[in-house]
C-alpha cells in the first residue's frame, strides 16, 4: 500500500502550466537583476557596453591595470543553470590579465563561457558561443618546468597570442579555443573541440581534439 494513502494523504499535484509560469517568472526576475548588477559592475570598472545587453545569472568581470572589456549591442549572456538547458556548469567569466583586452561584437550570445586574455580576444558580430566554451589567448603557465617552479617567473614567461573569432561563427558546447587562433567568418566549431589550429578559413566546419577542418560549408558568401 502506498505510504501516503495509508496516512490519508494525497500527493501534491502542481499543474504544468503553473510550473511553467513560475519558471518564467524566475527567469524574468533573474534577467532584470543580473543585467542591472552587471551594468553597475561594468560602469564601475570603466568597461564600455552597448544597448540591449542582457545577463541571466552571475557574470564575473575581472579587469585590472590596463586591461579592457568592451561589449557590443544586443549581447546575451547566460550564466544561470536554467537559462540554457544545454547544461551550463558555472558563471560566465571575463578575465583580463595585465594588458589583456576582450571585445565582444554586436548580436552575440554565450552561455557559461570563459574569456581569459593577456593579449587580445576579439569576437565578431552575430556569434553563437555554446555552453561552457573556453577561449584563452595565453597558456596560463610557462612550458619550461624549471620556470614553473617559481610562481612569479612562471607568470612572467607564459606565452600569449591574439585570438580572433569572425562574424556569424558558431562555437559548439564545451569547446576550447587556444592562443593564436583565428576563426574565419561563418565557420562552425564542433562540440567538444580543442582548437589550436592557427588559421581557420571562412565557411569551415572544424571538429576534434586536436581540431581539424573536416568540411567546407556552403553559404551565400561561398555558394
């Protein structure tokens, strides 16, 4: 016999429509508060942003020294677990180290992405950045084991190179873009790829670890 029935209780039934409305209300409230807080942080740090910026969830911004962060118009930043059911794992992070520069173009969106720059990360317009993507323009540590023994030397000797993401690019979930990579317009990075290939031509499908160009895509610019 069901335990609830034996105690004279009935399971609580919540209509699906009610659950949907509650979820929508939580989402709307999160977007309003998260966007307001992010804009306050950006203004306090002297970072430029365009109209139409929307954040949903916690966004971490770390900009010091001569680093800079610029966010274009109509940018959507998802950082709340339920903001994108692709399976986001944490907050979106913009990390500028020393002179690192990050620029996000217009009409671009990301979910729980990490941008870490000691040099330059430039993301074009109309770019889709999937859940948990990481874009690094530096190695974080020296490749020389003897240098890594000293934290300050390790920090001073890590290599970096600019990262450029073209317009209309789609980067699949859980991909990692490493230093010195240039992704051409309209290209697609397959989910889970680790990209160290320095030049990716426009209209390319890239996938794998290490990532390789696996197909040429057709587009209006490349019929």
